C-alpha cells in the first residue's frame, strides 16, 4: 500500500473525524463520499 504523508494539522483533523475508529477506515469513507458527490457515474457499472 502506498504511504501518504500529511501535515500534523490534517492528521489531527482525521483523528477527530475518526472518532475512535481506525483512521484508514475513516479515510476510505471520506474518499467514497467525495467520489459519490463529485463523480456519481463512477459507481455505476
């Protein structure tokens, strides 16, 4: 898996958003939400 480095500030925001869940899971949820919002056709087959 690729390594992504983020600023300390962004990491703290991700921790807050994760609310006790794994940060990786939270990031994937955020990516899915962004993708559906900005490119809804991408989920259609």
